[in-house]
């Protein structure tokens, strides 16, 4: 049967390549080329016995309400997923004991509703129990708590309205840094660096300086569409919405990848593709010297890899791919309690740890309490992104490195160039980076859906 179908090579099997495989596999004979030894989405995962399936690294969660295409993809391929609480806490980074966390967000699940609530550290007892050298006076703690609350409400309620009006009037687009730190009443630094940026640096996997340069509208739209904003009774919204609970896949990520790639006729692993040559019949060149001809090629790698693969692409596309900004970071899976908040009562599913501003750290650290999210893992296991301290060697289970695209004021222009060049020389591009939005799983699936439409397959 597959011999009659036109052929497509998909280079890369992260979620974008896998979504494209499922969508295009309906009408095309798909061959996946992946440079890793397993499908890309599973390539960094880890077995934690006696847990049967492999644990996702990095752990990726989603909210069906705001990730409709990813949810459709998982549902149509029988991938099982279940709600998980997206509660998180913020604490100071320290090795000393007795320091109070200063913010806790939680989510009350009632049926399909996830009602958020947060608590700030106002308790004098918490403060008295804390002996940390960065501990401010109680009055200062009280003051910053009030500032955090007022600023959070201001940001969540007022920002969409303000940015919406500015966009409507055709004013110059602002970076997040310009929006927060400029204007008549700038946001307090304590709110920016102790609360908002730590949260966002985890969502975007990037530094505070990259957040400064993020387009303000992208972040505010994200909260408006995906996040907390939708849960607030916002007078500037015409429709009141409540967010459903966040979810995680409940089978091993290896099994998820198997299901998503079922429609591929062939998967070639350890196949470092070195070049894709556009043409009436595009060619795929691999490191082993082999050259294969296809009817179409879909490049599903990160943009800097795509630029290396496509030296013969149109100059404007090559330039846009080369200029895409990205950041490099790492994730450890481990058993070191020292990377969790100092006091056990501050432990949460997601634990954001923040360096006091005086230390000049350009980002936060985030530890996920894996066995709290997945009760099939019997003992304490954590996944820490961007650790601030060296881990004890014997407690490290896995180390993985990632690059993630960062959105800048130029990204919209680059995405336009990608869009204009889709299909040129039989080559298409997909990836969570390739559409102008937050580089999350949903955007990767959307990119696969859009390329599917261009190639005559709807999803
Ligand atoms: C720490 C962290 C946490 C995250 N958490 C979340 C989350 O909770 N929710 C969420 O929605 N998103 C999250 N994300 C973002 C999400 O993981 C990415 O947006 C998504 O995985 C990107 O998928 P992709 O398919 O576009 O790219 P990738 O996953 O990078 O896939 C590209 C693939 O191409 C392969 N490749 C590259 N070059 C070649 C070559 N020459 N030949 C063959 N193959 C090649 C690579 O090996 C890789 O498998 C997180 C990201 C990070 C880093």
C-alpha cells in the first residue's frame, strides 16, 4: 500500500516531527530520520524502577483546555493522560535551613475545573523561624507581600487591556522589560525579579535578560490564553473562563512516542542527516554518505540545526534560521534533597528557587518533585532545571542538555519568512519555534497541522 503513496522524509522526531508523522502518515509514506538512538521526544527519558514506563525528561505538562491540538493528537493516538496539580512554590536559593518560602500557588481541582489560589508568606511565625542572612525585617516582608499581591493583580488584570489598546492604536510594540520597567508607574523590582521573572524563566526555560527582551504581547497573550489570567474575573474580558487542570501523560514517554510514530513506514535512528537539498525531488544526505530521494522533506529540528541542514535554501530563509535566538540549559534527575526548599512545609510539586537580587543571578532554578506527581515512583526523585549548586555525584540519575528557542522582537519577522518559504523546493519546516507564539508543545503540533494543510491533509 505505502508504495503507492508519495514519500516524505521527516528529519527529527521531537513532538513536532511526531505530530507531522501522524498527520502526514495518513496520505504519505513517512520515513523518520532521527540522529538519536530512539525517537527524539524519548531520547533523554529515564527508567526509574519499579516504574514501568520511561519518565519524561524534561517533564512536559499541558492543559487540555489550552492545548486543544496536542490533546486531539494524544486522544486520537490513544495516549493516556491524567490531571496533575500544577502547584508551585517560590523560595530563596540557599543551603541553609530555616528559610521560609515566600510564595505558594495551588490549584483546587473540582471536577474538570482547576481553581487557582495563592498564598504569600505573611505569617510572623514563618518569618521568626527564618534565620537566613537574606531575611529582611518583618515590616519589609509585609511590604513586599502587599507589593506582590497588588502587582500580580495589576499584571494579570490590566496588562491585556493596556497592550490590546496599544496594539489597536498602532503604537510601537514593547519588550517585556520596557513594559514592566517603563511607563508612568513601573512595576516594583521585587515583583519582577522575585516573582514574575522566576515563574516565566521556568515556563520559557530562559534567563532574566532574555525575558527582558521578550515581546510583552507574547507573554501577556500566553497568560491570557494558557494560564492564570483566564482564571481571574477580569473586567476587561468579555467572557469569564476557568482553566481546567494541568495534565501529564500517564504511560511511559517511550510508549507515547511509539503511538505517535505508528504511521511511519520506517524510522532510521542514529542517522545524523547532514544536508537536505531542495528540488523537484528533494534529497536527504546522511553522515554515512547515503543520499536518498523523496517527494517532500519536512525538517523538524530546532532552527539552528535546520539552518545547518539547508545551506541551499533561499538566502532570506537561511538568514532567518541562523538568527533565531536560543538558550542552552541542563536538567538533572537526582535524589539530592538539597536542591529542594529548605523547609519541608514549603515543598510543592514545582519548586522555584530564586537567588537574591544582590547575587546577580540571571535566572532561577526549578526542581520538580517527580514522585509527588507520579505515585508509581516509590521514593523521592527530583528533576532540577538550571541547578544553582553542584549535585552530589552518587545521587545523580541522569544529566541532559537542551536548547530552547527564545522569542525576541525579531521572531515574528523570522516566522513570516518561514511561512513564505514553506514548500519551496519540496521542503517544509515544523517545530515549536516555527510559528510566532510561545515555543511549547501546542505550537509544535500546530506547526504540523499547518504543514499538513499545505500538503493536503487536514487534522
Ligand atoms: C526544561 C524544559 C521544560 C519544558 N517543559 C514544557 C512543558 O511543561 N510544556 C510544554 O508545552 N513545553 C515544554 N517545554 C518545551 C517543549 O519541550 C518544546 O517546545 C518541544 O519539545 C520542542 O519540540 P520540537 O519537536 O519542536 O523540537 P525538538 O524536541 O528539539 O526536536 C528536534 C529533533 O530533531 C532531531 N535532530 C536535530 N538535528 C538532526 C539531524 N541532523 N538529523 C536527524 N535528527 C536531528 C533532534 O535529535 C530532536 O529529536 C520544555 C522545554 C524544556 C527545555
